[in-house]
């Protein structure tokens, strides 16, 4: 009776299923856990936003020094 339990044939069919994706897999830097390879395609404005953030924080810091 296999009622309520997975049989070996069901498990083997599920494990053979492969998912193909156009997104790159792995990491941008091989030894680093971050960022994933699809980071540039998911967040294309990240360098721009980071630059603006650094400029704003830098101006705020310089205004505190005066």
C-alpha cells in the first residue's frame, strides 16, 4: 500500500526534472557569497543609487563639521 506515502518512482521523476533559466547562475565573484550572478540584471540602477546615497551622506557629514 503506497497510500499516503511517496513511492520511489515518484521521487525519481521529481528529481530528474531540470529547470532551465536564462538568468546566470552562481556568483559574480567566485569566492564571494555575495552578490549573486543575476544581481546586475535585477538591480540595474544600483550603482547610480549608491553614488547618490554616498554624495548625500557626504554632504550631510560635511555640513556637521562646519
